[in-house]
C-alpha cells in the first residue's frame, strides 16, 4: 500500500486550539508497517498524526486492530480516555 493513497492533508495548525506552535514528537508504525509522524501542540498539549490519514484508512485500521468502538461514546468520554497525565 502506497502512503500517498492514504494521506489526507498536512496540518500547519493544532487541531484543537489552532495554534501554529506545533512540533514533531515521534514516529510510530501502524499495523501495516506504515510510519506516521506524531506532532504535539506546544500551546495546548494536544497530540495528533500529521499528515492526516484518510477517514477510510482509519476505519480499516480500527476495524482490523480490534480497537474500533462497538457503540457510540460522548466527546467527554473520548477526552477522558485521551487525557495525558
């Protein structure tokens, strides 16, 4: 699978607070061996993949990995799960 086919957009701003003060944090491989860069906002602390994978690729990954949701959850539940200590 070619990464160009599954990349959506490259972000110049934080997805949460819109700050441009974002920095590369780490690289991680997904279950298909594709390397993704994780960025962190130095303003609010939000971490995110950059460039963004397409929604269809994310759906495939979460379905195969077993980490997909079985039922809807609220935004507050998502934020609680993702809170960084």
